[in-house]
């Protein structure tokens, strides 16, 4: 009764031939034709977007998503290097953002500006051992304490051997971790500069009392008590320390030709060159002024002495004849003859000169 492609529908007293519709189609109300089903409207079969087609439908995804197993899943664009190299990529649902990076050693603050990372405080620094971490903008340094030398980041600071440098100390140098110490020979004290040595004046500082007819002779590195007696019939002048001949009353000869004895003490460093003037001896009149007609000469001249004397402007200039290269105390006797205007010896002064040469050039 109904031909192929039609369905037969029984009715009361009769039958109807109705269109047979395929998948995705539906019979019209009159049953005579087929019309497309809009699945997108009726059953929302898609995850995001639905596109109806004649007899079917297609699912699609919003931009930034891709269809997989009928579901739209977010595309991670960051896997495809979508941002510049100086930017950081951040994947979002359906998109991504490129965030401007801060330079090395900087980080984004809450308000988006780049601020320095304090590596010293947050503990990310690589300063180790005795290194000191010093934060800088964008980085940090590993520095060494005073007296230590850096070997680079993360390596221990090594002590500087100040003693390897010449002239660190005048005498002896002792290296210590982070510093050094200068030592002085016995009889010297270290000066405030921590480097040079200065003789201790024991005579003054320790108030050495050498006793009667003796004098304390401060030398470089030591001191000596030396005998400074006044010869018989001489008397020590309390003001100058000179020995002056004490003429007996009515001894006219003695009174006309007074004698004086003077001790001179001279302390020298080691190593003074030859032909260096050391001291000028002066003969005074009884009134204490320089005698105008005086000659000087060494008494019992000893050629082993590295000194001698020359006359110069009424003074006796004592000078070296050889370099002073051994520690020693020399004794030298000098006589000064002062003449009156008519050429007679008016005054005679004897100098006993002690010259101490130190073992050190200071
Ligand atoms: Ca920093
Ligand atoms: Ca040191
Ligand atoms: Ca001394």
C-alpha cells in the first residue's frame, strides 16, 4: 500500500502513508515531508559552540580552546613561545598574557615596578665562609673583612700577609689573621703609628740614678752609667755639669789658666756614612760666651776610632771617617786651647766624648 521510503500508519477505518525520515530529520506535522532537527537548540550537545547543519550539527570552540573528545580544552599558548624573550608568558583560560620581566636580580613588587632582591637578607647569596655579603641594586658582592683578600664568590677570604710587603714594620713583623703586629728590639718602644721603633730614654723615663760622679747615658736601645768624675782640684759646676778647676786662693798661675772638663754623650744609629758631621764642640769663656780664639785637637789619637775632628769657625767639628757598621760605645778625648790676644794659652777645655752606636739604624 505505501511505497518504499514511507511508513504505513494504521488509522481507524483506514491507514496513512507517512514519510520515513532519516537520522537528524523529523517528519513535518502533516507527515508528508522531513525537516532538519536543530540539535543545537534542542539538546545543547556541545561544550561551547554548536553549529546546526542540515541533518546534523557541529561543535566548535571559542578562540583559545581546541576541541578534543567533544570537549573544549584550553590551549597553552606559552608552549609556543608567544612572548618576547624578555617577557614571561602566563597561560590563562582561553588566552595568555605576556608579563614584562624584571632585569636579573630584580623582582616585581606589588605595584608592578621592579625592585632589587636583597640576596643578603633572603639567603640566596653565595657568600661563604668568612665572606661578607653586601647587597647592591640588581646584584650583591661578597667582600672580605679588613686584612683579608678575596678569592671570588663562595671561596674563603685569605689572610693578607702584610709582612710580605717591605717596610711594613721598621724592625720585625708578625703576621696575624686579618692583621699584623710590629715588634721592636728590647730597649725600644713601638710608636703610635704601629710601625716605627723609638728608643726608650731610660735615664728620663725610668729616672735612673747612676750615683755620685756618674751620668746616665741614654743610648739607642739601652743606657749606660758612665763615670764622669771631676779630677782632683776640680769642682762640678752645678749649672752645666762641667768640671772646673778649683784654684786654691792666691794661686795666680792657676787662676790665670783655668781648666774645664766637659763630658759629651752622643747616641747614634747604626750605619751612618763616612764624612758625616756629628757634633760641634765649643769652648766657652768663664763668662759663658764662645771663646774667639780656640783650636781643637784629639788627645791620644787612636786610628781605630772611626771619628776625627776639624777646626771650623772656632768650633771643633767631630765627623766620621768610616761608616759606622758595628754597635759599640767609643770614648774620645778632645782638647780645646783658647788663646789670649797676645797668643798665650788663656783657657783649656777638655772634652770627653762618648759615642754610642746602636745595633739598629734607629
Ligand atoms: Ca640585590
Ligand atoms: Ca695578616
Ligand atoms: Ca735608650
